[in-house]
């Protein structure tokens, strides 16, 4: 039988373990990466909500800003992404997201998409990647 001190220690250990498992895990190119909630918030603040807008099929997300770079993933119309910046006609993507706030989930993504295939999420930023 456990005494009160042992029960208290077991409860605290279980609470800490439970909190640790509540951190969000994301697969990144076949690897698992864990992000604390504050890292997710930082990702949101440093990127712009955007979405893939390809007429049909999939669009290639490439390792660098150009057609000569290898494809890292293919995304389809309507896929939500978090974009960082633009270089020429290419937009850097930091993550892919699913769901709506506050229940979004993120998969980190290090890739580039041609700016003709991406739009901003909000009406006032819809064409932000083309200007």
C-alpha cells in the first residue's frame, strides 16, 4: 500500500507526464518533431496564412526557389499553408495546416511554391504573393 507522500509523488509525476504528452507532435519528412504550444504561436506570428490555389491536380513544393530544385511534397487545391516570404516568383512555405483556429494542427514544411499557385487567406491579402 502507498502512503500519502508516495501517492502525492505519483500524482505529481503523472501530471508532469500528462503535460509532456500534451505537446503537439508533427511528422517532418519522415521524422517526428515536437513543438511546444509557444512554438506553434511563434510560427503563426512569423508567417502568413495562405492556401494553395491550383486549377487541377497537384502543385509541386520544391526544396528551393526554382524548377531545378527537387520536389519535397505535392499539395492540392485548398491545402492551407503558412508562408514566410517571397523571392522573385517563389514563396517560402514553413508549414502546412489543417483545421480552424483554435483547433489547427501543423506539419512543418521547408519548401517553396511558385507564386501563381498560392493566395493569402483573407480577402485583403488574397493577392499578397503576386504584388
